[in-house]
C-alpha cells in the first residue's frame, strides 16, 4: 500500500513538472522574426516606420533609422560605423508569427536581432559623457493625461514633421524616445528621462517646428511648449550615455 501511495504521489509531481515545462515553453519570448524580407528602397520611397497589426513594416529607412528605433538611441550615440549605414535605404517587412502581438520592448528586441542577423554587423557597447537634454519636473505639477488603454497595449506615437508630436499609452521613457525621433532640428542630442514619473500617458504636443524661424507667434518653440503644455522641462546638460 505504501508503495502505491508513493508511486501515485511521484506521478502527480511528474505531471505537474511536465505541465510547468509546457507553460514556460509556450510563454517563452520569441527571439527572431518568423519571416522577414529586406530589400533596397526605390529612390522615391517615403521614409516610414509602422507596426501594422503584428508586423514591423518600414520603407525608405536606413540602417541608422532601424538602429535608432531598435535601441532607442540618438544618432550621436552611434559611432565608428561605415558610411553606408547612414545613406543606403531599405524596405522591411517582418512578421513574428504566432497569434500574440509582441509588446513594444519585444518588438524592438526582434528588430535588434534582425539587424545582427541580416546586416552582419558587430556591436560593441561603451559609455561616454555626452551633451544631452534631460526631461525633468518643474516646480509646478506635471500636466499629464493618464492613459485609459490596457497596460499591456503597445504604446504608439509619432510626429508629422510640422510641429505636432503625439503619444498614446506611453511611459516617460517612450516619450523621450519619440522626442529624439520626431521633434526635428530642435533636438540635436540624446534625450534622457530624469522625471522619475511612473505610469502610462497620452500626450499631444504642439510646437513651432523650426526654432530659428517661428512664423506663428502663437505657437511656442519646443522647449516652451513642453513646459506650458506638459508642466515639464528640457534642460541642456551632460550625462553618461550608452554609445
């Protein structure tokens, strides 16, 4: 009788371990796209990067454009690269496969691996002190709209190149990444988040796209707009950043 009880208990434990292994395997993060094509862009291809459903799709993008998205860096953080990384343009269509849509961080990880696999580059990470813009709190309370989207929904955002930058369901880390990519010539250095603000927010920022020649006196420059519309500030400073 004791032998039977021991045998049954062992079988239950074994079954539990097998179920756990299956669950871990099913939930494991995918490390590469299931299908991906990269081809040279046509000369008149517009520059575009989108997440279409589960797919990562671009046109007219350089390796540097893809790298900035995948690693959330400013172009000044890319050093020692061959010239073609900034000049030759590509169209990318990459599908992760499966039913579940990757999160924002997972999609960037997939693109990072795609760059290594298809372009055969070798990366070396270093830290340097660079001139940056630090996003910080002011003495006033921040004017941020909390997102009502599901926490697991992917953040989205972008700019129209004419002085409008929007973000949906994004963190402050997402916002500084969007500032780097879409705010135009006013942001000529890396942007780092020093707000200490947690949570996800919706942002609609409107500003004069050209800080040198503001044609509409009723539209503030980027730095003024961030302070007036968001209750935050961009401060020029130096900080150690990854390159």
